[in-house]
């Protein structure tokens, strides 16, 4: 099953416990940016397969279209934001995962979620992902602890982080083609 990586995050209804607009999320992620450039990667089967291989067999690959946002400041890339939509338990969640120029997670922000509040990932737990790279320790069996009472949330966020870091390696958004208009 392919997982959608969203170009835009929109409110989805009254059951939603939290929602940020895409612009709000990008402003939070890159307050120092001079510009945020929207880019789209059209992934072929080989790229999707490579992302799957890098992310791990338990991580659904992204769909064939991956939209991302490159933040620029002073003519240099500051980071890339990806919006990842996935099912947690029975309902969807959208995360903004920001990757820095060294291919490390800079931040993860919950943009929208529909699950009950008791399944929400606390901010302190999400901070555990900061500075993480795609390696074997970026897992619930490695350095990321599970959340008591929210195991499915922990699994979904960890898989999203692995999926985005793998996609980031494959599309290489900081290469000249990824940041030039």
C-alpha cells in the first residue's frame, strides 16, 4: 500500500483534535527563511523500491508523487519540509517532518490528526527525533521508546520518519535541481 505524502494539509472535520494550515506549519519550521520553494518529485518504480529498501520492509513507501518544500535563507538551503499522511489506528494523521541540510531530522510537527487526544504523541517524545538520521537505531527497537497507551502512534510516527528520511536520500532535494527555480 502506498502512503500519500501531502502537498497540502487541510482540516478534515469536527472530530479533528488539532489542525495547522500548511502555511502555519512552514512558518513555524522556517521563521528565518527568505523563501520556501515548493517542489515535486515524480518517483519511478526504481526510486520507490529504493525508498522501501532504505526505510525498511515494515514501512509503506510513498506514492509516486512527492511534494516537498525547500526553505532558503541568504541564498543557502535551510531545510526541507515534507508532509506525510498516514493512518494511526483507524484514522489519519498528517505530520510535517523537517530535514536539515545534513539529512537529519530538524523537527516533527503534528499538522492534523483525527485520533482521540489520548493517542497523541507528546511534544517531548517528538523531540527525540531531532538530529536523528536514517539508521537502525531510528526504530522502536532502537533509540525511540514506545508510548504507553499510544503504541500505534509511536509506530506510525517512527515509520513516517523513516519513510521521509529514505525519500530524502533518494530525491536529494539539496542538489542543484532540487533548489533552483
